[in-house]
């Protein structure tokens, strides 16, 4: 999945953070395709966890501050995504690397990026001050 202008929110910090998630997910997909996913899955999960912790709170504050009507739904979807990442961290800690589950996670993230950013996050741009 590639970053496209249609995913822009109008907030440069949010857009740069989104671009980083697209990049990291694409990079990890390539690692999986090269049959090297087991060596770095822990790092990929760590990056996802850090992203969830930092980006989601920043984006939620921004949406609420600018009275974006999608703010509540955004927060709920973030909570759901956070739980999925937490569950995968727990599964990985107990079972270790499972290629099929790693592939499923990357596919899920791609679908989430398309759906969430393209449907929810982009609503922010209509509520930011015009420059």
C-alpha cells in the first residue's frame, strides 16, 4: 500500500506520521516476501506499538481541538486498532513468530490504512484553519 495525496489530513505532522506507518508496513511486507520476517517481527511490533501510543493521542487531540465531527469515531477506531496490536503482541510473546499471522497483520494494517485514513482522518482537513 502506497501513500497517496488522497490520504492528506491537512495537518503536516499527522500526514508525516501516516507516511511513516505506510513506509514501515511496506518495508515489513518486503521483509516477509524475502523470507526474513522472523528476524525482525519483534521490531515491527515494537514500532507499531510506539506508533499507536504516540500518533493516536496526537491525532485525537488535534481532531477534538478543531471540533472535527469524526473525532469520536476516530477515537473508537483507534481503541479497536490498539487492542488488535496489543493482542498480537501477546500472541507473539506466547507463540513466537508465525508467518501466516504476520502476513495477516500486514494485510489488516493495509486495509485499515485505506479505510480509516481515507474515511475518517481526511475529515480533519475541512476543520483546520485556512492558511
